[in-house]
C-alpha cells in the first residue's frame, strides 16, 4: 500500500463512518468521505480511489444502485467495492455478485474488520468477487 492510497467511504451514519475512517487511517490510507450516492460519484471522479466502501442505506439511492453505477463507469469499473449490508443473508450475497462488489459485511461491523476487508480486496487485485 502506498501512503497516497485513497479509500472512499460512503456512509451517512456519523458514529460508524468516524470509526471506520479512523481504522483505515491507522493503516495508512487517506480516507475521503461522502454521505450520499451523488456526492460519492463526484468525489470518486476527482479522487480516483483504490477502494470504495458503501453503506447500503444512503439518503438518495441504495448502495446497490451506487455500486452498479460505479461499475458502469470506465474510470471506476475496476475499483473494488466493499458493501456494508443490513444482515448476512443469501439475498445480500446474490445482490453483491450481481452488482460486482468485491466483498460485503454486515453492519454495523467492527472497524478493524472493515479495514481488513479493504486490505483483502486490494491484495487480491480483483474488482469483482472470485
């Protein structure tokens, strides 16, 4: 990981995003944050993140819709996405494969687990699940 690796964190829950951002920063990532899907798309276009973490519950669109949109954009389609879902279920597993996210966790998750998931998908070097 380079010190300049940018992680885009898309979450509108202040307590969660602060803990997640702190765990990622502790591992040397530069974290940029958005609280809506539209803001995330604009920020991703400017920052070129190495990974995007998306909470499924956003005020303007679902996290699934945001991931799907990201995967249609030429500049972002190869960026791995980690989704924070409401629960562990076969529906979330299927949806994550359908939209092309690299990993998903049930939220709220332990911040260190999220940071490890980001490190894992970056180490794999894949933008889609295996």
